[in-house]
C-alpha cells in the first residue's frame, strides 16, 4: 500500500511530487500549500519510506518507476507534471525516458543524470555498514551535514529537525535497500536528448551532493530546458528556499498553459 496526499481541484493540472532519499512526502508541504489552489497536487511516499509499505524484494530505480506507473493507474492520473528531487529526480528521469507519453512536463530538482562513480558506490556501501553497526540516528547526523547549505544551519533549524525526524523514522532495511538501489542505478545522460516535454531544472547554489555543474550538464543535453539556480540553498532547495522554489515552479506551470 502507498501513502499519499491528494490536494486541490480534480479538474486542474496535476503535479506529482517524488521525494528524495532518505525522506518522505512531508518534505513537499510548502509546495503542496502553495499550489493546491491552482493545481491538483499529489505527493506520495516511495516504497519503504514514510508510511508506504516496503517489501522483501530488492529495491531498484526500475522498481520505483513501476511503482509510480501503478500508482498513477490506481488514481487515474494522466499526463501529470512530474517533479522529483534527488532520488525522486532519478525516478522521474527514468519514467519520462521509458514512458515518454505519460507525462506533460518534468521538474528536476537537485539531481543528476550520471550514475554513481566507484567512489560514490563505495561511500554508499560504507553507509550501509555503518547503519547496521551504529544505527539510523548516527546516519541521520552524518547525512544532514551534506544535505543543507551552511546558511541553513542558522536559518532553517526547524527544517533540519524535520529532516532528521524523517531519516530516523525510516527503517534501517529500507535505508540499506535504497542505498544499494542508488549505487546500482544506470546513468541517463545519453538519453536526455530524447526528452521532448518541457523541463525545468532547479538546483541549490550550495548543493554539495548534486552541484550546479550537474544541473548544467542536464540543461545542455535537454533541448529547450530551463535552468534556475536557487540561492540560499543546498541539496534540499524546496525546503531551504521555498519562496524562490515555489515562484519558479508556479511560473513554469503557468507557461505550460500559455
């Protein structure tokens, strides 16, 4: 079973939010509030995260894409705008490439088209070992240091606590399964030129995990895409600077109607 929020008028344009790792749908609360008057806004918990069921089978980006398509079918969602951050961006990109006629537009935030380097894979394997040896709380403390901009540690303390709670609330097995899935994912850079729907790319100016140079690479490969750098933000641009993030998102959606 999948846990999800579904707000706004049913006859309005639909935007479907896919959260990052190791978070859940509550990370989108600023966006849901901002958009629910003008859009049907849906945010769901990926398998094994938030309140969605996990499973005994190994996780993979392909599995997450299949879950997304089944979820859309169950809710009779056709041609949504798909917005994914980080891991959510990997899922959105793979879904749009495999099922190009299923989506009206893409919003890719703080994500990339490159597969993990051998160094990044090694770090993920170390993280799995550390979770099992030292527990989820230590993993949460380490993760938070990389997720936020330096400015956020003084200005966004509420959001930092919120993210910590999301990580600590995720089962160790789900964290491990997802880390492995992320390490095994294939790159999508060579297929970006095939994307024909409108694309907005956003990235926090201080994103250390998927930096602006990674966003620039996608921008250059996706014809007609828009690139917006979000000031005062790291890897969680939608949480760290929701005013700017929401402005860019709303402007993009309005342009789709024009």
